[in-house]
């Protein structure tokens, strides 16, 4: 079980990359979002400030698949990207709405130029073709000088192989960006299945960012990060 002293940090700025599979696994996960909202509100009382970037979830895949079926052929990479981007933005509006009393009124769609207020919560969606929401998370972390990105998805950790295909895949508690990038390669494609996308990984290595990969369904484990620093997951860092 890795340990990372985020609870001892002087910086109270944290970027959360909230996987779309947690928001909309098949339909909107109301039960989970009620618990997630309660958790975030509790952390705000402890002085934390959150930048939440949302993924697309099942609706992104549904729209991409539907477009291909209607066209009778696979749609272009750019079209896949734009459908996915708008799915992430729709989810961002949902998250912004459930935090309407704490969040900046507008969601962020351009992490480089959109205005960031002093609100306790800033919510962002996808940006433009070629860049995933992991990359958006990295750009926002770079901009606000947040030392940590917590990547919330439906997997427990990073593994040395795909655990869904290889039952002998071994979990990794800590890995360097150099080694992680050897695992995932250098190219990103829409709907790519990787714990953190290759382009975002390159940015994170260049910026010296630390990413914690955990299963976002386990909010007790997420709470441990903020209270003790002990958690089940993977730390990806420069060294």
C-alpha cells in the first residue's frame, strides 16, 4: 500500500480527474454522486480547493457508436473526439450544478485561456481534438501550480499488464514517469483504455507532476489520502 503525504502539504489545491465511468457507467450514477458531493463538501471545510475535470462515460461511447452505425462506417478520429469532448462537457455541467453554491458558474473548456475565479471548486470538461481530459487535468495543474493530480477511475491501481485479460497481472504501488511511458507508449486515440493517457504522461513528466491513480468508487480510500496519506492505489512521479 503506497503512502503519499498530501495531507501534510502546504498547498491546498488539488486537481481531481473524475472518470466518466464513475459519473455515467450506464446511466447517471446518482447514488455515487450523492456520496461524492458529501465527501467534497467535507474537504472544503478542511480548507481544500478542488479543480474537477470530468470524463465522458458511457454516453461518449454511445454517441460515437451510434454515429458510426448511422453512417455505415467508422467516423473520423476528429468526430470521435468532438463527440467525446461534448460528453465530458455535459458531465462537467452536471458536476458544476451539484456544487452550484461552491463552484465557479462557468465550466472550463479551454484550460489555457479560460478565466479561473477564486471559487472553491472549478469544473472543467474536454478541450479540443487530440487532447484527453487527463491532458486537461495536467494543463490546469500546471496553471494553478497544484502539486497533485488524483485520477479517479474504476480501477484499483496501475498494473504491469491488463488485469482484465491477464489474471496474473501485478499491481504497481509506485512507478516513475519514464517507466510508465514505456508501458503506455507515446500516442493517444479516442476511448483509449489506459490509466493515464500518453500525452498527459509526457506533460506530467516534463512538469514534475505527481499523479495518484485510485478507484474512485472507494471514497473511504480517497478520504485516506487527505487524512493519513495511506491508500490503495499507484503513485506516478518523476522519481
